[in-house]
C-alpha cells in the first residue's frame, strides 16, 4: 500500500525525521489559507499523487506549462498555482500516458538548500536484511544514477540482531562528503527512518531529495512510503491513510473478494489458483507471442462467488480480448471449479474467447461438465495447449 508525501512526512516526523512545515489543500481557497499560515517568503505547491517525477511531469490540460511541483513567492501565487493543478491530470514517467488526476496539494514552506542527497531503505532480498541506499545525486531517479554512475551509490545492510548503529551513519555520511554537524544530523535521519521502517512494517522508505541546509542541518524535502500489505492487519491506523482514488478500482474490488489481483498491460486475462502457477501461466502466454492482462490468483478454496467476481473483474478491463483459466484441482476438485466457471460464464454473459485448462482431482468430470455446458468454452489438455488455443482464439475473434 502506498501513501501520499504529506502522510509519509507526518509518520516519519513522529520518529524524529526533520521535515518542513506544510499544509494540505483540496481547493484553491485552502491553498491560499495554507500559504498564509506558513512563514514564507517562498512556498512550494506540490501535487499529491502516488507517483514520482511530479516536478518534471506535465498536465494534459497544459502540456507546455509547468509541472506538478511549483515554487511560488506569495500566497496569491500559491492560490493561482492550485487552480492550475487541482482536478487536472498530471502525466509523469511513473503514471504512464493516462496520468493521475490531482485531487489534493501539499503547500510547504521553502528552505535554503545547500546540497541534495538521495536516501532510501528497503529489504535486501539477497541478505534478508534492511538495506540503506544513499547517493550524492539527490533529486535524480536512482535507476539513472545506477545506470550511469554506479560508483556514486553507497549502501549498508543492518544486522537485525544489532539494529542500526551510529557508525553506519557516520560511514555513509563521510562517503557522501558531509562534514561537521551534518554528519550527526544525517545519523539522526537514518535512525528515524530505520525505526519507522521496522515499527510500521514498511516495504520502502524513499527520501529524494534529502537536503542539506545552509546551516548544516538536514531535512526531508520529499518522502515516499509503501507498506507490506500482509502486515496491514497490525496497523489499522495505516489502512485509514489509503486513498482509493489513487488505486486501480479492479484491484480494490479484487481485495474485497479476497482475490490477489494486479493489472498489467496485455490482452489475455488470466485466472489461476496459486501464485507460482499464475507466474508460469503469464510466462507461457508471453512465449506464445501475447501479453497477460493481469495476475489473478483465486486461491486454493475458490468458490462460485469468487469465480464470478474474478470474471467480472477480468471483463471490466477493456483491454481483455480473451481469458485463460488455469486451475490445479487439489484442495478444490476440478468438477467444482468447472461448475463454477460454467455458471459464472452464464451470469456475466461472457463475450470473449475462454480457454480452460484443468488438472488434478476429478479432471475428467470437470472437462465433461465444460463440454456439455453448451457454452463456447474451449477445453485444453495442458498449459502449452491452453496458451496456444487462447492466443489463436483471440486472433480469430479479431478477424
């Protein structure tokens, strides 16, 4: 789960992270009031969407205009910027061409920036430990730095038995070229970020840029946080920060039915039970020259209600031109799955090709139910056969 910048800063501030004073605004009038409450004389008006690259982005309504982060020099200018940004669609590298509608802004006080740094915490999959990534190239996308100047990226992994140690902060600070009291301030920033990461079951904390001020202090000028969905049951206070308008409606509907769903860019909808089987299904669709439209795991105990919900979600994606159902009947028998698929197809008035591959308990009975359903559902003998048939069926439907 992702949250907005201002929410991340509020959380991190509670653990000792230095942040600038700011106010949330959902209208131009609120932006004016917010700016008047800040010290000035410089203010920053920031679009709040779940995507990076906001400053370099452009609004669909004004592609040649300014981006989603604007420096202004008076409350009146903040109000004008808010009018130009709110309810408009911001397109960045991370949003894709569709962009995101800006529904709220963060009005923040300006500051005296001496240097910009990059800082993030994430889980290192190789060591199973929390890793600190830092770079002198603040304000840039870390992927670009890694591609062109990998020597400028520093990292430290944290022993979970010992936790974060000050010497790690000093080591990174010196590698970043910090001097004097900035080293102590940087160590404080790292400790705050680490404590927040552990306490809140975070998946990623990214501060880009982390700026060094003219007086040597540090402040998080931007902040992004995402959280491990599997740990959210421990954090109801984080669930309250969810912004449904920033999430795919299909993914929200899937979560409501206990389905694991991730939207992709392809045209073949997939309904599978088991994450590993889902990954294999997507791979073989690509091998046959098509692209999967989603990852959808209905789980081992799929019911008719779940299957119907899954079909509705798949068909709500306008890019889906065909559906491949790939089920291994272990916990759930194949005949029960087949019956659910047939009933679901009738209920949703299926209008795209559907290929079903069943394997496991009562597979022959399940295939018979599909064959005798009277519906144009195509049985497949194995996964390769299923992938070939759905790709061919989609091509045939186009013609």
